[in-house]
């Protein structure tokens, strides 16, 4: 049975993680002023024109993308290869919290590998912009991207709209709708005990933010009850969805889901309780060796063709109407699209939340689901 976790959100081109350890040890070699001038207007070349220019440049492209498993971006790679068969695309998936410090270390050691970075660690893009590390560039359709999902100067743009909540097996749980997070852990009803899977909130900042919303809304007693429910915690935000779609658990918390369908799994959104959404930021590095191919990648990711094909039904573009039953992600009052960037910027606060949840749920256990990739994957 297929897993409609963030694996599929990312694999359809929409595209986990803690923040960087601070500024890079080496100064930026690029001129921020030059970048600003370069990003003044939208791209006017077609995808085919950019394709030919990228081939003339050398036809190579390296992308570092945040995610959960090595194969999570296989759909993106296959679709890009089908559209641009002569581009040699290397796309490396790892937790954003490892990718971002990996890039910082590559800056510091003058060993930069990727041309494009596509991460959940939103705070890094603001920092890298200030350091002059990002190429200021506006792909075609930039003006149609929601304001919360782009840098005004084009230093970065979100290419995927992602939401995290909880999901549940519709046949097992769906007799009571809408289900709310409080229903998940009602200790007077033992039927949920042992039937819940969750990503560790203190291993992934997006899951962490979702759990902070739960704690603020329902209180620490909710957290204590949740901890007592014999929850199956796992690394990777794909793990709760995998457990539910695979029939091992009835409920999965801290994951993405199929917002446009309630069969066989319901993804819980928009019923007056918190969930969280954000735009997965993408940027071209100023030192990119394959900048034209990188521009091709950004233009393709923002194209209506790709944005209309997003797994969860949401686009970062304001001129694309979601499927029936959905509103644009930024129109949900409970999804906190403006709150996640602020949360990510407060690294001291993030660390306090992480360690507090570790007291309730225990330390994170298990190897990282993308594997250990080292310092220079894709080199």
C-alpha cells in the first residue's frame, strides 16, 4: 500500500531538521550588491531556452534537498530527467539539519558541492542572504508566489507548500469526525494506547513546532498523557504515515498526508485545532558552478506544470486553485504559516523546546533514515 507521507510530497517536486551552528567560518566571496542587481526582474527565457543554455554550460546540476529517505526525491529526479534528459542531475536527500551545517563546512573549507539548496531550516536562508551566499534571482512566476513564500529580492523562493498534522486510518477511527488531538490521548478510553506512531518532535524542527502548538493549546497535561500512550516514536517524518498506511498503527502524528482524500487515511486539517504549514525554501548558491542549470531547476519547480501536480493539493503560487475542499495553505487560520519562520529564527527557544520534549518522550533513538552521508555527498 502506498505511503502518503512527506516522502510523496517531496517526490512530486514540492520537496527535516534543526538549525545551523551559526555563521560560516569563511567570509562570502560574492558581492551582495551584485546579487541584488542580478535578481531585479523575473526570468524571461523559456524552459527550453534555459535547457539549451544549461547544456552549453556543461549540463550538470547538484541539488541538496531536505528529506527523510535516500529515495524520497526519486519522483522529482525522474520527472526532471524526463523533461530535460541531457542534464546530469545529482540530488542528495538528507535531514535539513545535517545538510545546512554540511554546506557551512563546505563554505569554510572551500569545498562547495551543491548548486541548489532546498531545506526546511528556514533561518539559514536569511543568514546566508546576509552573508552574500545566495544568488538573487527571480524565476518565471515569482510575482505569483505568495509573499510569505519568497524573499523580496529573490535570494530564495519556496518551491513546495508543506503541512504537518496528524492522520488516521479512516475505517478504524473515522466513526468520530472530526477527530482532534485531544481525542488521541483520552486516558479514560484505552483504545488508542499502543496504536499511535509519531515522529520524534525533538529530532525534526517542523514536528517540534507542531508539538509546541499542541502543548500551548492543550497544556502540558496533554503532553504527559500522550507520552503515556505507548507511542511508537521514530526518526523521519515519513515514519508515522508509513505505520498507518502499512496497517501497523491507527494514528500517525507529526507527518504530512493526503489532504485531498479521506480514503483510506484522513489527514486532519482545518477543524479548529492547530496544524502547521510552511514553504520549503530553495535557493541558488552564489558560488554555484552550474548556475544556469540551477536556474532551470528553479523555473521548472515553480512552473504551473509542477505546482499543479503537488501531492497534497497545495501550491506556493497564488494563481493556482487547490482541488475542491481545500483552501490555499495560507488561508487556514490554524496552520501558522507565519509562525514557523519566527519559531525557526529563535534557536535558543528551539533548543529549550527540544530538551523539554526529551524529558517527556526520552532521547531520540535510531540511525538517521537517509543514512550517514559524510561531508561531501555528490562530489
